């Protein structure tokens, strides 16, 4: 008989006798969850990426202050990249004796390549989606221009020398960025009309973009080709460059997805390891018999490996199928929150789910299985002759490698992978040590306890190795659940705090000193809350420690971008909200020759405390020393600055003021009043940007919530499975105790105490470890500050005790009513 | 120490009437035991014999209140078992019954001493350790008291099991193939010890075996075939 046939037959018999139930369940849970998460993450990522591309109106954009060279367009055509371009500039519009500084945007016919424009003719609440900009001789404008210039749809609007007919009102523009032109009231025209406006003259300040879509490989090749050709004013944009706020939210969400996958795989892996161990122990006799009947060690391993491959393959297939349904269900549940078109899953994700199943099986199930190779045929004569355990290195090495591979896959950071694995190993050995000490030191005092407590605790202390391994398994599962829960909570809280309901949706810049108080009063008169008024002086960083800055900074870096243009410099007596001093000290006196610099810029410029910076302000130069480095929360939608000076430092220079405020939806007309009173003030409307951002965050929030429920459900199921897989010995022992006259209530009490103590200790350890991991995670991965959660400190050990205790109790309860004879016979 | 309720009286210790046991399997109901009537008097020694699968162990577990019959009834020390719930039967087992199993059935995590102490601890005996120690000395294991079953040979494990069975001074002792897992020499020593202790403690003994010489040591023998009693002597 071929080995395959024999393996199939053995597998069938095991399956029929119920031996494989827990193992198969654990595998199915593992594969279902990792497939569902992989598919869900992949589709969500693609969808979000696509949405992010919508915000650029393309997959890749080159932003430039000079027109894009013809050769670049040619290269893009060679690479079959679809193209469009935009040209943006400011221009003063004059109609009906009113003036308005508008942001003009001339777009080519294929604009937008990604996403869509939303426009309306009358009913603004029900706009139409279009994939095309205005036709020639047409102008599409933002609604507020109508009231500011007393115009109506169908009227003529003159841009430069070209009269254009207003045909539609723009309510949504996908690539409306945060720069000056796009925040001014928008007028969109066709690129073909640009020349006849005669607005663009040599020396005009113009912002060009070239937009491209195409397949990823060609885009990457194009990017590589173009990078060395960029001059300092040109940049390549993708989602991460263009939207740092969105980028950080998205990458945090991606990391959370990755973390959830690792967590579910880890939890399931533990269940599989425990289930296989039980499987192995229950197969010692069968294996001894096979060996007795002449089966070689290698054949035994082949037989079991074949069975596991067949089992793993079928469970993984089933898991993939269930995982597919689970993520479909997830998308169905989220359909109101997610964009209407969801990217379809790549077959790779399905394959990933399957591969994960097999890898977990090999990593976690192989070590206990290999133990079977060592079963001695003598066991047939002496039942208590257990096989020698496989080498510890092999057992833990395999499982660790699997976890390491997964961590590496998700974080793409080798150093971090080693940190996690090293930290995990260190934590596990410390934990094992603590538990061992706890067991050894407490066992002497058991004598004074009542019989239930004594038996419960003694049963833990008699098998320290088993107790430690069970506590480690429960601890890891609990840690995984706590991590999933805490990270999700803090991530959501952090997002919520960044963007409260009344997050500022307008910026006002260029407020002259004389206008400051009247401006503030006008806002207050309308009960509109504004942030601080920051004085702003325009200046440029030119030297660091006497060396020209352009010789120091590297191309395409934050430092390069910050030093190639005039910066808004401000002064303040105290650090603004959301700013934290991370190095050095804030100044005590307001007239020191010092400056505070933002952390990322400091890193990019490679400067530290005490370095001398030279600024050019107007025609004068000023040298100051860095007194402190600040971390800045850029996601607050409040004014933020790279450089802050003590107030007296900038007094000598011309200053304007800058503020931000929240304007409720019904008060848009107030903007016109503001412009009327303060014609010199520039108002920037960031509401659209804010709404896009809020929408994405709410979608991510919902997705992350579901992932958490998934991880928790997997955790609870597996915890049950894990408890069940340790029950054999306990059921046997309790049957024997009942034979000798122990009452069921006593047995139940012993079990309850034993499991509750196991759970309680696991909960305590899990808490300590998760706090440690969380503080590392937040610093390294999410860039957030970690705070201790007192509720967690209180609840985790209790929940651990309660849950594991209950699982154990329920597990053993069903055999309590069976006569002891039948249990002793069956085991 | 605990003594059985009726150790000194002449009333039968076990009275089994029309005892039967059926189990359901995937191929239908299987009758393991049918219509067994049996009376066992104080200080009786009874061997239950029969081939493998004849129902010996099933009969023993029914008589010892380890299992419930499908038909018929068992009274132990005049107490009908059907009137007791599982906890009541556990209490009865603890106070009046001792067990010796073929596979020893010692708790693997406990030392020899702790295994012997266990039945006394279950009924709250404060002197459990002393009594267990004395009995372990009696079975010749005074120097092995702190060894776990894994560190003991089969013969030694069965001695511990004997000590555990006698430590509560039960009214009746059930032994299921007590020498089945032992070599003949060790088996003989165990049998010798079992009968010695039995005489000393005046315990009623019910022994399941297919070993003719062992059965011959008992006063009475019943023989089972396919679940029914075919011969009593």
C-alpha cells in the first residue's frame, strides 16, 4: 500500500474518532482570519491608495514652477503613461466693480486622470460627477465667487483678456491641495484658453503640474528616469509626499492591519501548537505500535507529515473560502462608509491566506509532531514511557522563525523584526522565571489552605514546565488581544483629537497689525472661535554655522524644500499648543538671540542645539543660535511653524498676522463680509481638504473596529480551544479522584481555582508585557505618545482569571456527570 | 480511620439483582452484561473470571458504584445505589471502598506518599500523612515515599496502589486484574501482599482476573461468558 493511501486511511480514522477536531478548528480559524485580513487589507489598501490617487487626480504628479520640458512628456508617452497637466496662478478678477483674487487653474482635456470633479448648475447639494474639466471658452467656478463678484451662472467672467462663460459651479475638486493657489477661490478653465488670457508673462509666478497614470512598473521606471533631471523647484508627488497628514493616517492604518494579521496568526499558531501537542500525546501509543510493526522513524515522520499536509491543505482551502466570505461580509457591512467602487482582491492575497495556513502549520505543528519520531516501541510495554522531547531550539526556533518572517513581511524592517523577536524572547524568559519563582516560593505555604485551594494550587506547582508553558500561551494570547484593543483605541482617540468637530476650516493670512484687533472682534461678533494670532515675518534660512545652506542640504529633502523658499517665521513667548520641546529649553527672556526649530527639519538640516543659523529678512541678515528643538503635531489644522523666535527678535521687521478659525456650514457668506472689511487679508478655505480627511478617517475607523472584533473573536475561540487541549490529564485525574471519593463540587472548585489562577497570572504578565510593547510600538511604529491605561490594569488580570477560569470550568463540567468508570476506560 | 458502616454485621455487603448493562455503539446497542444476581457477604473473597470481553470489568464497576446499570439494582452495605446521586456514590466510595487497578491509576504528579494520602485528605483526615506513611512502610516502600509514579517500577506502583486502597480501611476492596501489568514474580509478591493485608484488615475482596491460580486463592469464584454468569462455586 502506498504511503499516501495509508496516510489517508489513518487520517480518516482519526477524523472519525474526533481526534482532529481541535486541530482542524484552530487551523481553520487561523487561515480564515489571516485570509480575511489579508484580503480585506489588500482591497482596502488598494481602494485607499486609489482614493489617495484621486486626491492627486493621478498616480504620479510632477510639480514645477517652470513648464514641463517636452522630452518628459515624450518619455511618458514611450512608457504608455496617460497624461494631463494643470497650470495654476493667481489673478485678480474684476466684475461689477468688485475685485477678487482668485486661483486660476487651466486643465487639459484628460484632467482629472483619477477621481472626478463634482459640479452643479443650481442645486449645490446634488452635484454631478464628471471626468472632464470645462470646455473651451467656459469657466467653472467656486460658488463663493458668484456672491463676491455679484455674478450668476451664464454670465461672462473675464480672466485676463479672455471673456469666458460661467457654465458650472465646482463643489469638489479632487486634487485641491494646500498651497496658496488652490486655496484661493477657484476658477477652472480649459488649457486651450490659457494663451488668449495673456495673463502669463515672463516672470509670472506659476505652478505647473504634470499628471500621469499607468502601470506601476512603468511609473517606477519613469520616476527613476526623471529624478536626476529635477531642478530644485521640481518635485515628484505621490500620496506620501503630497499629503503628509493623510499619508500618516493611512500608513498607521496599514500598520494596524499588519499588526492584526500578526496577532491573529500568533494566536492561532499557539492554538495549533497546543492542539498538535495533544494530538501527538494521544498518538504515542499508535506510533509505538507502528514502530513495533517495523515502521522506520523516517517513514513515521513521512506518514504524519503527509497526514498534516493533507489536513493542512484541506483546512487551509476551507479557511480561504470562509475568509473570502468573511471579508465580503465585512465589505458589505461597511458599504455605506466605503467608496462605491472597491478594488477587487488580488489572487495573491488568497494565495497568501493559504500559504499562511501551511506556514503556521509547519512552524507550530511540526515541532510537537517531530516528537512522535522519538516514540520508543517499548512504550507498548510501559505506557509511561514518553518520547524524549525534541530539541528546544528546534521547537521554538521554528515557531519563532514563522513569527519573525511575518513581522518582517509586515514591517519591512529587519532591525525592528529582531527587536520584536529579541524583546519577545527576553520577555518570555523573564516571565518563565517569574512564574517559576512564584510557584517555588508559594508551594510551601499550601499546607495551610483549604483542600480545594491546596489541590488547585498544588496541581499547578507539581508540573512547573506544563504550568509555565500554559501561562506563556495564555499570556501571549492575552497580550495579542490587549495590543489589538489598545492600539485601536489610542489610534482612534488620536485621530478624533486631531480633528474635532470644530477643527479650523479656514486660514486667514496677511492680517496687518492694525487690522488684527478689528478682525478678531468681527469674528467674535459672529461667535466664531479663532486660534491664536501668530505674527509672521517672511524670511529665508541662508547659512548654517557660516556655511551656505544649499551646500549642506540634500536634494528632495524636507530641508531642501524648506530652504529654497521664503518661510513664515513667527515669534512667541510660550510654545504653541501641540508643540513639545524634545531637546534644549524654551527661552526665559524675550530678547535672546535664539530660535526654536522643528524636529524633522532639524534632522534634515543635521543641526543641533547651539548651532548658528543665519536668516535673510528683507535686506537684512540675522544670526541666531538654536536653543531648543520642538516636535510639532502637523495634523491639527492649526498654524504651525518651522522656526519660532523670541518676540523681540522679529520686532524690527515688518509683520503680518496669521490665524485659523472654524466657520460653521451655514455661515459661508460671512467670508465675503470679511473680504469686504479686510481686502488685504487672504482667506484660505481648507474645508474640502478637511472633509476628505475626515471621510477617510471614518472609513479607516470602521475598518479597524471590525478588525479588532475579528482579532478578539479569534482570540476568544482559540483561548477556548487552548484550554480544551489541556483537559485530557485533568479529566483523567478528576475521574480518579472521584473514584477515590471526591465530590463533584470539590473537583469543580479545584479546576476553577487552577484555571482562574492560571488566567490571573497570565493576565498580570500580559499586562506588563503589553505595556512594554505598546510603549515601543507607539514610539517606533505609530509615532504617538503612550499613556498607561488604568482601566486595563484593573480589568486584564480579572478578565484573564475570569475567562480562562470559565473556559476550564465549562470544559470539565460536561464530564462531571459521566460515571468515572467510563472516563477511566476511555482515556 | 474510617470503617465501613456494616463491617462487623453479617448482612450482605453487596446485593446485586438482575444486573444488566447495555451501551450504544455506531452499530447498534451492545449488551455487555445481563441478568446477573450476586450476593457477597462480609469477609468474602470472590474472584470474577472470564475471557476477555466477557463483562468482568463492567460487573466490577457496577458493583463498585463506578458506573450505573441499565437494568437491575445493586445495594452496597444495605444502601441501594440507585438512591444515591454521583456525589453520594463518591462519598460511599471514599468511606467504604478500596480500589486496585490493572494500570495502577496513580496520579502522575503526586508522590507515592501523596497518592496514598489522597483518599484520607478527601474526607478531611488530619492524620493523613502519618497513616499513609505507616501503610507505605507496611508495603515495603518506606524509602520511596517521595518518588513520583514515573520514578517507580510497575511492582512498586502497584504497592502504592495497594497502600492507597487499604489506607481508609474500607469494608470492601475491588481489584481489577491487579497483576495484569506485572511480571509473574512481581505479580506473585503483589498477590501475597494483597491477601495478607486483606486478612489483617478483614476486608471483603472482589477480584477480577483470568488467572486461575489467583482465582483459586479466593473462597468463591463466578465465571462470566458473554455477559452472563455461567458458573458459580
